[in-house]
C-alpha cells in the first residue's frame, strides 16, 4: 500500500501528460485495429469479395486482438522512462505480449483448418471433392492439435521453462503419466490408421465382432456409432483398427439366395418348367443382375428335392433390399403354386411295424 502511495506522489504534471499520451495510443490502436486487420487480410486475399467475407476470415478477430494489445504494449514502453518502470515489470509485460500474440495467431491458424474455412473449401474444390468428409475432418483435427502443441512449446520457451528439467523432475510421476497415456497414444495411432486405410466414412453402416451401427463421428480417441436400437457406442480407435470391420455401406450389390425343397413327387419336367418361369421373372426385374442369376437343381434328399436360387441385386440399402426380397419371395411362391408343385415337409416320417 505504501508503494502505491509513493508511486502516486511521484507522478508529476509531465508524467500525467505522458500517461494521457499512452492512453491515447491505446485508444488509437483499439479504434484502428479493425481497419488495419481488414487491410492486411485484403492484401493477402486478393480473391475476397465483400467486407463480410473478409470479416469472417479466421485471421480477422485475432489480428484485431493483436493490434489492440500491441497498442497497450507500446504504451507501456512509452511510459517506461517517465514512470521509471522496473525492469522486472517490463520483462513481465513483454512476455505477456508475446504469449498473447502467439495464442492469438495459433487460434487464427487453427481456425483456418476447419471444414467451413475458405482455405479448406478452396483445397476441396481443387481436389474436386475426392477427399472423404470424415477423413478430412479427422486430418483437420490432427493439424489443429499440432498447431496448439507448437504454440504451447513456444509459450514455454517464452517463459524460459526448461522442458528437459521439467521432464526429469517428474520422476515416478512422469512414468505413471506415460503409462496412463499409452492407451491414448494407441487410440490416436489407431485413428491415424483409420485415416490412412479409410475402411469407413461418417454415415456408413459398419459391423465389428461386438458392435454394429452407423458411424456418427471419428475423433482422436474413439469412433462413435449409433446402433439400430438408437443408442450411441464409443469404440476406441485401437479396438477398431485391430478388428475385422464389415462396411455394409460399401456393398456394390446384395446377394439373394434361397433353397427350395420341393416334394419328392415333383417330376423333372416340372422342375425345368418352374426353374424357367422363375428365371424369366427374375430377368424381367430391373433390380436383378442378370449375368449373376443361377437356378440349379442341387440335391435329392430323403424328404425332398433341393432347388437353389442364387442371384445378386443392385439394391444395397437394407430396407429397400428387404422390400425387394419380400416381392421376389411372393412371386416365387405364386409360380410354384400355379405350377401345382408342393413344398416338401421338413419333418421326418418314421414307419413302425406291428
């Protein structure tokens, strides 16, 4: 308290003028920061049209913050001699200015690597949208994380923190943290593997040995899927990377296969006729792939004759496939009924002697 009083008493009329000038300098930079930021972005973004596009730039707000704190920093430098500010105070202000500047530009740079940023949109247009959305989002998350990690190291360097000594000083605690971070590292590596291999995208329906559902998001640690029962499952990326994954959304065609067991009373001519009628019905269906159509009399069993129908259809959406399957089954049953052929009874008949 005494130091504050001494400081107030030491302020002279000339120093008051200096303080007023410093305040004016801060206000000036604050007022001009939007205009300066606008001009700088305009210089580097020649194709930008309209003020709105420039003001929505990822660098616009951070630049305004930078020039505002620059005004404060210059004002403090201006007052150093008149107020006889201590060197420790100046060092603190300088470090604070550098740290805020680094964080502001790190935020701006990270904001440039989002799916909605003009930079990414321009790259996607250049790549002609060949990059998958989910994989691109994961890559952007990695880039943003790297940017913030680099910014953190720069801040630690500004604060003159010896990272080697810090790590050595952690001792057993560092070992514990390292062991605890192993799973996280495995999951991040698993996420990178998923990014490189691209076994599925957001929106795909996948099946693992233990889970099945639609992919909603892929993060650093986990892949989030929504099951058919509508609950959400977060699966560690390392688990998915090490598992067999069926991607039902990648189907180019679906298989439709049934085995009809006809009665033993069915004649070979009837089998040929019904097979031809079923084939004709299938070939007339636009969703059936003709070259993959197979209808074969496969087996003579004790309780019936096996007729196998094996085809592929173009419908890959599961609900649409069920609808088509229902239609084909009904058509096949109608053909068999109209041909006066009976379906064999699967039960086993046992004859007992008196």
